[in-house]
C-alpha cells in the first residue's frame, strides 16, 4: 500500500530533509585524503543529534542491526558500506548515504563525493549518476507512471555506456525507511502505479562503470560490484505534488 502524506507531514519531512542535506554538506567539507570513514561517521552522528534528529540507519534490522549512523561506500562498493578505519586516498570516490528520523518521519539522501583528484572516467560516472537522478526526479509528477522514473534513470545511464544495478531499488519513504512502492532503476515507461500528490519517493540511481552484477561481502551488509568496477549512488527524497516535484532533501535556502 502506498501511503500518501498530508501537506503538514510533507513539511515535517522537509525539515528532516534539511538536516540530511546539511549533514551531507558537512561531510563534504571533511572528505579528503587521510580521513577515515569511521571519523566521518562520528562527525555525521554528532551533527544529526545536535539538530534534534536521530540516524534512521543505526540499528536498522538486517542480517544484524546496522552498526553505524551512515552508509559510506568506497569505490567499488555500491551501497551499505560500513564505516571503519580505512583512510581515504587521492582518487577515491565515496558514496555517502544519510537518513534521519525527525518528527516521526524519515528523510533519505545520498551523494558520491570525489576524494582529491579523480580520473576522467570516474568523473564521468559521477556526472552521469547525478544526471540520471535528476532525470528520474523530473518524471515524479502526478499522472505519470512509476516506471517513467525507472526508464528515465536507465536511459541516461546506458546512453553514457554505464550499467544500472538491477538487484537494488529505490523505495517509498515516510514514517518508515522503506515503504511501498519499490522503484527499479530500469524498465519500460508507462507501467506500475499512477503517481499521485502526497506520494513520497526515495529515488536513487545506483550505477557502475562495468557490469551490473553485485556481491554481498562477508560482513553481510556491504554490497559491491562483482567485477570490482567503480560504483556511484545519488539519491533524493521527493514528494509528488500537483505541480513540480518537491525535493524534500534539498539544501535549505538561507538568507544572509
């Protein structure tokens, strides 16, 4: 069942989304060669708590409760990378996924960051993944079908010569981290549920520079490319409205 949100509930989600956006921006200031992903996770969790929110990821149920506040996925890791003591090096790419619970609602967003100077193919991968996200968001309009989003993401990704991870999907989000519907990043347009105002969707292209196949590592959380190729992940929580899609995890506009 797809749960539609009221205007007041969307505003609450946007308040949480602003915390997510600010957390991503803060981590972006600290991402550099030499820093560890564990250090980044501590920075994120302290900041989230300072804003009156909690991480939606910590203790999330799975093979065992997720042990960190963020998912920090390095290079060939697509999603669910567990922060640790590995230091970043120049040329890495780091996907940062942040979810917070605020006012009883979840907001979820991700961005892949460059660590120092990355090679041209890595740069093109990141640019393509972000462009695929925006193409998907553009289709999140009342009256469209769910797979219009999916097809837009796939087209941008594959036109650039990259692969969509087909075993991982976006999702509805609201009072729970994962709600209906699932949102594949591939598919023919014009299928699936018709989008309606109040639906809230975590749209999240997950793409690779090589093959689409992934493996789950021994920690039972980390999902990486099978061929070791680089991966990228961008995500926003988006509300369907009567007009333009509303990005609930957009960076807040501040008046100086």
